[in-house]
């Protein structure tokens, strides 16, 4: 058995965290030889409910779950944490614009970033899931003084999983046969699902699937999939988001297999693909394992892809502008 | 890769199934070398919502999920199914008595049993999760003509998991150190959590934990745990129930390790522990793997345990009486 791993999850009473925490407890995220000390963080009004989630975790009789507790105090929940999964955010209310949502969420991630810097393990890794996750991630990392920015990643894996699944269906093949279906830009309706670099059974997707469909239908299907799920289920995606968080973390912990790429949003250094510095943008990635990612330089960018990536980047720059006072 | 396994889940839009299906898709139930054909069954009014669950399963990009669909037609959903997980049942409404609940659910399980007999694989295994699960299981197996009764089991694993976790906490040890904490009788507030045969770090639980506490507090904590979770969470147990279903099936598929026992409810043949025949009762069990269970004969029954088991058995006999017209 490896040493106890401290994992903190914020927003523990929400539907995504509810789908996520049993899988962390069951060893699906960190392996079946890794005992877990799981800390649920939530705000005081719902901490009683979070304690109900703790009860269900106890009721799971998970052999790996050596400790579990809920706290409304970040210092306690994030104390010496090896991983902090920031799932908690304020959802969009009726009539709210994206701008309002960004403003409302900003202070939460200021608090998260500061608490991580003050309390978490020196080797902490942070995954931002709560939306708008790219800009929330930017705020958190900017407020986590002393924690290297590359430790913070934001989730675009749900979009990637959707893109892979949609391409597989269209090509009449299994999802395992689709690789390099990565996501560029913002986790929002401006994201660009990259079919140019995607492979189906090792071939370029553009050689296997009709290009006009890829340029129009495919992009739209991925961008609007979240809304389509809400329409069908009457509730937003929860277990598929939790699955993406699992995949995201596992992909960071293990070297990326074969020639595949994956997607994560990270702080841009301004040196890759003409993406300006100082925004959290999704790129094609490989992992070297143990939490370390590497942006792939070999992606082909067509003029049409360039336009779409630029539009998503522009949105990220606009979002940053809305919260500039929260970024030291 | 082993051949495709057909798995049907009823009540697919409920919270327990919602927590269960992603884990089946991820290979947690049947292993990571077993491709899955997953069929969600639900009633017509919610089949659109079930299709939303299918969308999220697609969005999980699960390599093992080779097929997935939702249907409001049992013949389609259960067709050639290797496993049928009957999660769907009508929940108790305000002011309803247990008797009303049993009457309301009976016809659902008549339909399930008949559809399984008419459509499922010859080797089908059925797990009844929807409550009242023991009597629902009895109705289903009695209506599944030609399917051996031993293929039907009902879930008491959540109670067992709770009992193990509570004993571990009281003994100040890890849950992995608690064995043979089995459940007798009905999955209801009359269940008997067996501390007499339970072991903590290989010792009798009664030698490690105060007997008076075991006789009173412990029994009550296990019996009332479901209500306590509802009180804290404001919703009934979902992921811990799904976890128990996973554990239940995996425990049937793999030989029980070491000297441990587990709990399942099965049709009593009237020859074990003085439990009358013709009710579905939870017993101490071992698995020989591949879906086959074996009641353990070596459990010690104290006079006080006998009384409690008899009370739960009486409840099962009363429940059977309520639905006797549904049992051919």
C-alpha cells in the first residue's frame, strides 16, 4: 500500500461531486493500492447535507477510504491536501448572463486559491471543474501565491469525451478507435472540437468522415451537447462530468498511451499556437505521468480552425476582463 | 476480450440507477475485459429522460460500452440479457403504509418476472434492488416460469456494508478488518445485523466491542441508517445503494475470499436455520464464483438473535400474504 493520499472536493453537495466521490472512495481515481483521506468542503448552509454524503461514503464500506469528513472550513478541508478538486461553483440562475455568472463565481475561486496556497501540500495538484472553469481556474491560480501555475488545470475532458463518442458513432466504430479528438479554447459554447487532428482507426478523421459534416454538424453537436442533455434529462450532466474528472486525473497520473493526445485547460505562456499569455486555455496535451502535462506542438491548424480557436480565445480574454480586479 | 455481456437495468431514471449505470459502463461490475451491451428499461412517461441518461453514457466515452439504448419495452430491454438488475420500483408516497407499497409494487415485478422468463438469456441472473426488494424478488421469481429460482437474489448488501462500517468505527479499526457482518431476514427495519458471528481483526466482535452496545445501539443504528441518511441529505441513499449493487454482483462473480461471509436474500427452501420455505430471506452466504451462492451452515444463532430473525421472517410471511394472489 502506498501512503495515504489527501483529496479535497469542494461543492460536495452538488450533483457532480455526488457522482464523483464514491468513485474516488472506490479507488477508481488513484488506484486500488492507494488509501484515501477524503475531505468534503462545502459552504455552511449545506454542510449538514455534506455530512449526509459522508454517511453514504461510510456506508460504502470502501476498504481504501481510511478517513472521510466534511467541513465548511477550507483550512481544514484543504489542509495538506495532495489533490484539490474544485467542483463547487454558483450555478447560473434564471435570466443571468455569462458575465454575471463569472462575477458571482470569481470570489469563490479567490477564496479557494488563497486557501490552497495557505494550507495544501507543497505538491498539491488542483483541478477546476466548477463553471466557468477556465476563468475560475485563472482566478484560483492567480490567488494561490507560491503554488506553481502548472499545478492548476481546468476540465475540458467532458467535451473531449463527447467529441470522441460523436466521431465514433458517425464513423460507425467504437470509441476506443478514436484518438486525438482534442478541445481548444474555453469550456463553453465557443470551444473548438478538433477534427483536423483527430484519428479514426489510425487514419485522419477527415479521410473517414465527410468533411462538410465535420465542419458544421460535428462542431455544433459537441458545442451544444450539454444543452441537449439538459433538454432530455431535465437536469444538467452529472455522472458524465464526474467521469470526465476521473479521466482527467487518471490521464495526468499515467503517461498518455501510444500516439494519443488529450485535452486540459492550463495557463497559456503565450508561446504556443499564438494563444496569448495569461488565460487558461484548452490545448492538445500529453501526460508524462505523476501529474505533469505537456502541450503538444505538432497539431495542424487549418485557417478555419484558427478562426474558431481565436473566437474562443477572444471569449477567454473578455472573461478575464470581467474579473481583472480579482487577479493580482 | 470476453464476449459482449448484455445487462439490463430497470428504473433507469431513478437516483440509484443513475449512480449505478456509469459504473457498469466503466467496467467496475463485470471487469475491464468485458464489453457491455447496456439496456435501460423504464416506463413510457419517463423514457425521454432515460434517453438523456443514454446520452450521458455515450458522453462517458467508455471503451467497454459497445452498445447502449433505452426502451420502454421489456421484451426489447431484457432480450437475451445475461444480467437483469431490477432497480425500478414505485417509491412510498406520503401517508402510504408498507402494505400499500407492497401492493403497488407487486404488479411491476409480475411484469418483470414474466418478461425475464420470455426474453432473457437461459443463463440469466437477476438482482432485485427496488423496494420492498425481498417480496418483489419473490413475486418476480414466482412469475418467471422456467427460470431456476436460485438465479434471483435481492439486495441486503447495503445493510451489510453499513453494519461493517459501523462495527469498524466502534472498534476503532478499518472496515477491511471486519468480516462476517451479515444480515438476516428482510431488507427493512426488522433486519437483523449479525454481530454474533461478526469478526473484527479475526476475533469475535463480541470480544472486541461491548456486548450491551451491540445488542442495542448497533442493531438500531443499522436498522435506522437509511432514515438517518434521508434526514441528513434530504434524499434517500443513492450512490451507497448503487455501490451495494456493485458489491453484490461482484461478490457473486468471484469466490468469497478467506473465511468471510456476505449477505444476499434468496428463496428459502425451508431447510436452513428453521426459516420457512417460500419467502426471500437474507442469509449468511459464500460465493463459488460465476454467479453461484451457497448458504453457510455454520452460523451461531443465540436465543436473542433467534427472536430477532423470527420477527423479520414473520414480516416476510405477512408481506407474502399481502401479495399472495400475485404468486402463482
